[in-house]
C-alpha cells in the first residue's frame, strides 16, 4: 500500500480513538451524554481531558426507560427546535475538527513530498 493510504488509515483510527468516550456514552445512553461529548470534543486533546471523558462515559448510569418516556411525553416544538439546534452546533464543531485533521493530512503530504 502507498504511504497515503497508511496516512488516511492512521487519521481514521486516531479519530475513532479520540471520540471513543463519546461513542461509549451514546451507546450506553448515559444521562449526561452531551456533556461527555463536549468534554471529549474540547478537552480530549489533553490526556487528562480524554481520560476524564472516558471514565465519565464508562461510569455514567444509563438513562432509565421511565425518564426517557417522561422526556418524550413533555416534547414541545420549542424543545424540538432546541434539540435540533444543539445537534447542528455539535455537527458544525465536528466538521471543523474534521477539516483541521484533513488540513494536517494535506500538510503532512506536502511536506513529505518536498513541496511547499
């Protein structure tokens, strides 16, 4: 395989490891999933922030079916708009991180091939 393929595979693997606490929290339906995702997103680059997000994701109690039912029963158009806008903001931040990683990848390829 070419070096570019290995670099792309490396970026994907690092991205998956970086967001591992967020994936665990979402999969376990942790009570404070959005807090874990934000901690992971903003402080995950530090070893302490990533470790804190991972511990929080693993130790967080899953949300009970009763609390999910109550939350869904109280659903209003305002809450729907707030939930949608919150996820748009998270998606925008995630998109910025992906763009930064792609820029780093492009810079690494340019440096590797001697162009500037």
